[in-house]
C-alpha cells in the first residue's frame, strides 16, 4: 500500500547522507534489524525536531545492555519484510501497543520509520536549535 507520510528527519554527524545498507536480522535484538535508514517525523514547530531527538535528549546513552532473558520475544524477519516494502513506520501509538507483545517491537523507543531503500524525492539539510535558542 502506498501512502504519503509527513517529512522525515534523519540525524547524522557524517557530512554525507550515505547509502542505505541492506537490513539484516540479528538474534541479539529481535525487535530491530541492523542496516536500513532510521528516520522520525520532522516536527519543526515543536521543542524537539522529532520524537527521536526528544528520546535521545532524555535517554542517551542507554544505561542497560541488551539482555535476552528480559526480551524473550519472537523476532520478525526483517530481511523478508524489506523485499516487499520500501519502509516500515511505527507510530507513537503503535510503539506503546507493541512494546511487550509477541513479536515485540520493544526497542524502537519512539515514533520512527525504518527505510529499506532510497525512495526519496528530496533531501534537505537543516540546522536545529531548541526553541530557547540553544542546541
């Protein structure tokens, strides 16, 4: 299904956007694959420009390493999903509702999109400052 989504924000310290690496399933984190490109909906008129930036400002660095006994959930086959879709978006509501389900998406932490390939029409670099003028 093709649907239009709001502009997305990708955060990086690299000077170039880079290519999107193929997704790979990993057994140490069943909720998320490695690879792909992670974005979050751009919210320029909010205190933070995306849910991901807000989450990072409160939660990074993460204090606890992954522990399989805490997350014994089934995983999704991200490599197979990537063959059929350009991206998967998890809304704020979806993140809350799938946190401890089976399979679980615990670990996504906030509203975000995982892109499997470059389907972007336009990429624009932005510089962000908090509403109070700091960054």
